[in-house]
C-alpha cells in the first residue's frame, strides 16, 4: 500500500531540497527520491540505536553470551546498521 503525501516548503528548506536534485548538481532525480532516501537513513539510524542499546544492556548486566563469536556477530550487526 502506498501513501501519497503533499508538503509545502519555503525558504532554506525549499532551497536545500532543490540543491539535492540532479538538475542542480545533486544526487537525486526527484524530490520523492530524496525524501525516500532520508526516510531510509532515519530507519537505519533507529536500527543502529536499538542495536547499540542492546549491546550496552548486555555489557552493563554482564549477560552471558555462550560464545565470543555471538558477541562479535552483534558487533558486526551494529557496524553494518550504523553504516561503518
């Protein structure tokens, strides 16, 4: 199911959006493409935060991890979600 939205932008917000479009030398063909990329980045950011909280919880509660490989897997997941 698709959601169609309409937004009004003015001033710096409008200027910034226009600067991101390819006709102005930016990376995106359409405003919709740019907005979708922002939402994807936001989702990735939230996922990375959740993984970081999980790792902090495991460390602070001295949780027992059956194998060091599992901990390394968690760290790898965090690095991947964080984009590093």
